[in-house]
C-alpha cells in the first residue's frame, strides 16, 4: 500500500552538487516515480525482500544493525530537524510506540541534522522517546526516499506493507489499522 502527500520536503543534496545535475536527477526521479506508480512496482528502493538488512549509528555514535528488530513490526521514520512536517509527526509516532509496546518498534532515522548529541537533544526537547538513529545518504538510496518525512511499516516477516511519502493526515490511523491488537495485560 502506498500513500502520497502534497506536503513533503525534498531530499537535500550535498553542497557543491550542480543544479543541472540536480535537475537531471529530479527529472529521472519523476520518470521513475511515474513508471513505478503505473506499473505497480515497489517504491522502496532496494529494501524489498530484506528491509531490515541495514546499519545505522546511534546518537551516541555506536554502530547498530536493524536486524536486531527482526520478528517485530517496525515503523521507520525518515526525518530531519529542519523538516517541519517531520517534527509535527513526533506525537503520533510516540503514541504509536506507547500504544503498541509489545508489537511495534518505532525507529526515527535522522538525516542532515548535525551531530548525534544535537539530534538526541532535539528529540528529547520534542518528546520523541522512541528509538532515534542517525542515517546517511546510503540509506536514502537503499529505501528510495524522495522526500521527508517518509515512513515504512515493515511486518515481522520483513515485508514493507505501507509506504507513506510526505506528511500524512492520518499517520496514526493508517499504521494502527495494519497492526495486530496488543495482548491484554496480565495481572499478577
């Protein structure tokens, strides 16, 4: 399932990249996006089949592997401290994590946002209490991210079951509808 929004922030490019090159890439991206939409092809870059096979870095600088999340539902949020729609989604993402602690791991991948310490402080200031890792351009390419925010809901078998590009008016509802019910708490 794919969802697209008109409210998205384009993926920033490295300083020094040429405008003509960026226009060529933008044109090719538009053609690829149109082809994917009309052909029903996946938009998730190289992640189909093995979406949890990537590495990132914690905000403390430690290397982590996404494989540690295998067997759970995982909602990956591609975001940046400079992205207003990304920040606006923090409460929805926190609510999802809080209401599905046994079945869902929310992982925010921060891009182009400064040091790990700065990102950790920013996330804490905005009450983002779920897992925050640092991403790099290789992850943007691997997932085929074309705008921020972008979300990928991955089921326990490792399949991308929902992709949302841009701001979602009902992120919470779209994700919750696909998650299994949380088990009832047991009393001692």
